[in-house]
C-alpha cells in the first residue's frame, strides 16, 4: 500500500498509465479506504488506482475524457456539494451514491452502507442475541437507521448552510471544530441510548460553533431551507456523522465495537457483492465494468 500511496500523489503518472495502457480497465478512487473497499468487489482484471483526493479524481477523469479514453471510470463521493451546488457532469464519473430518485440517493460511501443490510450485520455483531428481544435484527436496524437519518440530516442542514454562505462570499467559519467535539458536545443535544435528538439544543450548540455570531440567524434560515428542500433527508446525511452517532449508540447500549473508524470498517467488511448491485452507484459502476 505504501507504494500505491506514493503513486497516488502523481496524478499525471496515473493519467499517463491509463492513456498508454491497452487491454486494462482502471477504476480511479479518492483514497486508501475506497481502494480497499472496491478492490474486494471488482475482478482481478480491473486495476483500482488511488488518485489522492476527490478533486484529483475529478480532474483526472476530465482530462482522460478529453483524450476520449474508455478504459477507466472515476468514483467519488457526491458530498454535500450535490445540494449546495451541482455535482460534476462527466460521462465517466460515478458519484456515490446518487440515483435518479432523490429518496434513493445519499452523498457518500458511509451513508450508502448505512442504507444496506451491512447495518443489520453490524448490529448483530454488536448486540448478539439481544436483538431477538428487541424485535429482531431487521427491526433494530430499522429504528437505528431512522434515527441516524433524521439526526444526521439535522446536522447536515447546518453543514450545507455554512458551505452555501462561504460559497456566496460570506466570511463564515467552517464547522470543523463541531466535528472534532463529537464525543463531548454532541451529548448536549443527543440521547444516544433513547435515540432522540433535541433540535433546540442542537441549534444552541451550532450557534456556539458558527462564527461570526451575527451570521447565525441567516445560516439557520438557510439550514431550514435545505431541510425543506431535501425531503427524505438522505442528501444531507454525512456518513462520518452517522458513524459517530452509531458509535455513541453502541457505547450507550453497552455494545461497543470501537470508535467511528472501527464502525466504518465493520460496515465495509459486512458489505457484499449483492448489496453493491442494489446501490445506485454500484449499478452504474458495474455497467462500466461489464
């Protein structure tokens, strides 16, 4: 992997390799975790290559497209970019995981995994036989998934609002510090055991993190607009936020399987080829590989 990481930093080398290759198909991905994930779901005849960072994958896809190459596809998270502004419209770029129907869409791999049976498998790993007394693993996962969706969407509406104001030229600070304090400040608006979210308390916490203070009222209104626009909420759900929430719930229930990174790893390991075929991005990716 170390050599792959070094190679990933040289985007021009990746572009040259794809251009000069004959009989080899390439999948360009953002980073190590994406590499490991897709490497286990595509055939050995397909070369999965890291192109460090989302923007690098997009640029490489754009450049290779200009050379009319058809032996590659780029795969990137849609991210909140898809609600703040339009995502890139490139023929050989697959966004994880946008579907024609908004209700079937989500914005990154982690959120996509939460919508699959991978969540059921992780819940079974975390709770064991306790799921039976709680209605079965499918019911347990359904309740957790619904809480993750509504809570992550409430958080995501503020993230999207901040992005929108920055894009419009407002000098609004990012919410990086909010993400860093998930194990402390988030408990002020969450009851992870009961799976509830106090949106009034969330608003007060957000007010502390969004600066300058005189911008908060406008940001709050923009957040409400995004929440109204994204009806199901999935397009506002950032996967890393969902992983943190799920970690908090597991810990509160006395069923820890590690931190957020461990939860994400467990979800990826629980995902199989049949699940891939049921996702919007999986169907698009497999169409390029067929």
